[in-house]
């Protein structure tokens, strides 16, 4: 039974529509897939319809952008109430700030490369959460780089001269918000230093005290030592550990089901009193 609890659609920076993602998850023989777009639940309805058609179990979720001392923290939230006003307000604020930030990054790039903000907007599905992957796609479309990977490696990495951050709530506030909205908060890729700076374990302790449920220990961006550290930390803090692919479609090498979650952990997530139900086949 393959369970993958972290994947993106074109409602954020994935390249598959929510329906295509459900079809590919079924083709990949997954039993359970979670849709966790950045700062939006816009893909939930389409994914629900197609999950039923495909006969796959769908966990509806989000990946909430958070930040502590300039360090990005990604918080997965599962099965929360998508109408929770405070959580929506934070996600709207992050999404709006992401658009302004994409414009600023593009203006900085435009000083050195033939690209403008319209090129970037052309890569974003209507209403989707914009991210650096869309800027990467615009750079590819303009022939400036060959791939999303090359765009990140050369121009868009954390700390690049073109890098600008966006508004994001503190991770402790994020954990509280996901809980208040009836969801289950799990910290994504907690030790993935290859993505940029990671927060100290003491911040994860604070998140645990605020209601964090788990750590995503198995992730394509974790090396074996980082995975082991996440497992040790989870054990010390009484958290469970998940594993997931963070699939983004064609833009990234991550394959659906590349990393998976144990069924007993899945049952600990869906067994909680949550605001939204799992979509069963
Ligand atoms: P942002 O949310 O705008 O800060 O961009 C971060 C997103 O870019 C994350 O969802 C990552 O999965 C994605 N990303 C980071 N590095 C790469 C890479 N080398 N190739 C493709 N996507 C990447
Ligand atoms: Zn992403
Ligand atoms: Fe992430
Ligand atoms: Fe992700």
C-alpha cells in the first residue's frame, strides 16, 4: 500500500492539473495521495472529483509557507477547514506577497536578461500561487536556461543576488492556525539543507509544543544523515514521521511514490478529529 502525502498541482507550482495529478497517482499504483499546494486549496474540488473517478484515496491539504528569522519553513496541513477565515487570510497575504515578490525578482533579472513580468505571468495558471518555479519556466521559455533545475542552480537559489523573500507567518503561528482550522500540521523537509538554511532544532521544539504532529523525515532532498536526524528528533519530541515525494510534475525529478508514509502513521493522521474528511474511492 503506497501512501504519498505531499504533491503539487498547477494550483501552485506543479505542472499537472489537479485531475492529471490524481490520474498519475493512480497510474503509479498509489493507494493514497495528498494534494498539498503552496498556500491554496484551489485544487481541492477538481482533485476530489477525479480521485473518485480514479478510485484513489485523497487527503486534501496545503503546504503553508512560513518563515523564522528569514529562514523558510514549509508546513504541511492535512484535512483542515478550507473556509477557516484566519488561515485563509494568512494564505491570501502570502499569495499576494508572492506576486509582488515575483515581480521584484523578475525586475532584478531583467537588468541582466531579456525577461519581463508578463513572461512569468504567462507561466501561471489563473489564480494559482506563484513561485520561483514559474520564474524558472519563464527563463526556460525565453531560452535563458534549459530547465527549472538550471534556473535554480544559476539564478534563483536561496541567497542568489536575485533572491527576494515574501511575507510568511511564523511557523509556531502556522502550527496553531492549522490546528485551529481542524487540520493536522506536519513539518515538510525539516532538515533539507540543500534547499537553503534550515531552522534550529529548538524552533522545531517550539512547533511541537504548539501542536505539531509530525516531521516529514523521508524526502528526496534529505540525505541519510538528515533523515536519521529527523527521526531522532521526532522520537525525542513525541512526533510521528512521514515520507513523501514532493512531486511537482515535469519541472522536478521527484517521482510520485518515490518516498512513502507507513500505513500506521497515515492512520494516525486520518484518525484525528479533523475538519475535512478523506476522500475515499
Ligand atoms: P518559492 O516557493 O517561490 O520560494 O519556490 C520554492 C519552490 O521551488 C519549492 O516548491 C521547490 O520545490 C521548488 N524548487 C526548489 N529548487 C528547485 C529545483 N532545483 N528545480 C525545480 N524546483 C525547485
Ligand atoms: Zn513547490
Ligand atoms: Fe516545500
Ligand atoms: Fe512541496
